[in-house]
C-alpha cells in the first residue's frame, strides 16, 4: 500500500509531529493532525507555513503523491463495485 508523505512543497522539509503551528486565536497545534483546522476555534487554514523555509503553500500541496494515492483508492473501489455487480447477477 502506498504511504502518504507530508512535506513542504517549497523546501521538502518533513513535519515531525510537533505542535509548530499557531492559529490567529493563539492556539498551538500540529496542523497535519486536523487537516489544517484549528481544534480550538475551528478556523480552516487553506495555506500552511513551513517552519524551516517560512514560505506559505496550499495545505493540500503538502501531501505528496496525493493524486496517485487517490487514484489507487478509486481503482480499488471500482473493483469492489464490479465484483459486487457480478455477484448480484
């Protein structure tokens, strides 16, 4: 199974799981644990800053090979649906 890798699209820095991001409400958390939603005030962040290079990127761009992973998952679902259809005949 393909593993989703998280890294900065600008400098390739990889988050370590630490709470390095701060929301405008002053809450500090790991943005990748919540999909860029602040657990305190529920603000959805479209962009994420890199603690290493300090540049901002769209949050979804941090998930490397996301398109390939989604394609593989869709192919699996299609196979399950095809098999279910065949069993119903």
